[in-house]
């Protein structure tokens, strides 16, 4: 059982997946910082000095020791922007990979004269 697990864990796809998850996590942190620390403050200033992290809808105000109950829609808006940037980045990445694969497929060399003749002979023999 241990040998089977080792074989499974060392397959190329599993290692590629692990690397992708680690890089994806780091990329997510970079995008979150980009949105929280750069984009949203600039957007807030352009809109009129709004701090998006403070935007909320208070359902029940704080009373004594009880904390307020609020919907933090500003943070939600930041998360939506995070998602859109990450989704767009993945879309562009997939487009680039697909474009390169198509280009590689188009570069397939033409068959040699011998290959063409052998193919014709094979097809003639199949007909008989």
C-alpha cells in the first residue's frame, strides 16, 4: 500500500497539480493585495473619498457588550474584484496556452515523398 501511494504521489500530474496549487495560492495573495492596497483606495478617492472596507449595512447596532450585526458589502465588493482579476488572468493564460498548442499543431512537417507513396500503396492494398 505504501509503494502504491508513493507511485501515485510521484506521478507527474500530481506534482504538477501541487505546484499549480502553491503558485495559485501565491498569485491569489498578490491579487488580493493589489485590490485591497492599490486599486480600491484609488477607486475610493476617485469616487469621492470612500473607504470600501468600511462600507456596511447595519442590521442591529451595538448595544452594551453585544457587537453590532452588519452586512459588510464593501469587503464583498473587494472580493468580487479579486475574483474578476483572477478569473480574467486565468482566461488569458488559457488563451495563450491554447494559441501556442494550435501553433505547434500547425507546424507539423509535410510527409516525405516516400511516406506519401507508402500511404498510397497501403490504401490501394486495402481496396483489394
